[in-house]
C-alpha cells in the first residue's frame, strides 16, 4: 500500500542520489580503480610468482636473489609476502571506500563502469610495476626463469596499456548510457 509519504521519501532519495554530485562524479569510480590496483597485484603475485614461478620480487640481476637456491627462495618468499600485503591493503581500502559510499547512500556505479575501472586499475598496476620493477630498478623481469628476455617485459607493459584503454573506454560507455538513461527519466519525474 503506497502512501504520499512513501512517494515523498522515494522522490527525495532519487534527488539525493541520482542528481547529486556524489552520484555522478568520479568518486564513484575510485573504489573500483583501487580494487583493480590490488587485484592486479594479486594476479601478478599469485599467477606469475607462485603458480607459474616465472619470477619473484628479487630474482632479477639487480635483485640478486636467485630462484633456484633455498636461500634465494626464502628471501623471495618473504619479499613476495610483503608485496601481497601491499596488494591486500589496496583491496581492503577499496572495500572501505565502497562501504562508505553505501553508507552515504550513493548509487552503485553501473557494472560496465565498475568493471571498466577495475580493468583500468589493473592496467595501471601493470604499467607502474613494469616500468619501476622491470625497467628502472631491474629487481626482476616477467620471465627471469628464461634469462629475462625483453619481449616479455614489453608485452607486460602492452597488456597494461591495453587494460587501461579498454577499461577507460568501458567506463566512458557506462557514463554515456547513464546520462542517456537519466535524460529519459527526467521528463517522467516532472
């Protein structure tokens, strides 16, 4: 049974969420982007470090800890653990930002926008990690198990750029869809 007060509450909620700056601006994108940074790190650490064992954090020439000795693996396991701790902090921060947005009653971003920002965050992780750890510091490379061929490092950077571009395009298409949807809803609200 619907009453006038129910309609007023629904109208106020629509005005404070759909049209508010918090609901339509970039802060809605931040949790997904930060989550993408963390998940990108987890994918790198779990897939490349642990499952495929292509490299660890310090297996490059400058890292100085070989992956084929017990002492090298012990040191790399410790440093990989700190790396995973940092990626966990990104994921936990993203979760906190998401819960805070829910508490403010911000509308959840559309799935395409959320997934796009996850991809963009993952891509930024790859580009930053690829440039800093692989190229500038040289503490490891994508395929230290093969002698660190440059092609793998360049492919890692290219994947990062592709994730950023496709993620931002997906997020942008989500914004266009949301604006189109809001424009169609505006005449009905009047």
